[in-house]
C-alpha cells in the first residue's frame, strides 16, 4: 500500500465494502490505502494496516474507558486516547508526551477533527454513512503531512466514529 502522505492531496474516503461485516477500507479513488477490521467476534479490538505499518486499536475499561493504539511489534508504551466529555471529545496522548485534541467540528456532530496546539484541524472526518454501511470523508490538513503520527490520527479518527455509531445504535435499541 502507498503511504498516506503520498495520497493525502487526493479525496480520501473510509468505506465499509460489505454490510454486516466489520471490515473497512480507506481509499483514494480506487486505490486501497488502509484497512481496519475486527480481530474477533467479541470485544472491541481492531487490527489495522496503513502503508507498511500494522496497528491494534483496543478499548479498555468501562466507566473510565480508554483506547490504546499499539504498533505491531512495539514494546514501549502505546498511544492512549481518553474521553474528556460526554459528547465524545477527547485527547490522544502519544508516548513521547505530545498530544492532540479530538473535537466535534460541526453543530450536529457530522464532522470531527484532531486539532493541533493552535486549534488548527490536522485531520478531519465527515460522516457519509449509507444504508447499513458506514463511511466518511477524510481531509488531511497541510500541518499533518510532516507528522510521523499521521497514520495513527487517520486510523483512530475512523475508529472513534465507528464506536460512536455503535454506541448510538445501542442507545436507540
């Protein structure tokens, strides 16, 4: 797969190719850039591949849940996302001490973004769900292209939107 930085100027779109199957693809037109899929029928862990890297995203805990993002083969501390409010906002803390805020970027919650220290959007996600299939547009800001954690931001943002979608389906049932 081509590196996300090389495809960033293109229109990027996360899509669910088959309804009822927890497998998702990030595409730039017809080109596959990343995959995200459930690693088992139970729980929330998902395996991801983006460019030449592989990651596991996992929700841990119940009341004070957090999401860990670990690169395959890494032995150090994982990146950790923690919620900071009731509406889904939160913060991604990287092992080196840097962090990014995750915030709703539209009134109705159809657009979310990771922001830098100056509140500039680095990676934005706009929901484009279809009947029985999840999807979203991804916009990568110029400030994100040089950041080594760009693949993590792209994967985690989509994972967070999927979790919100699941949570709202459960609440509606």
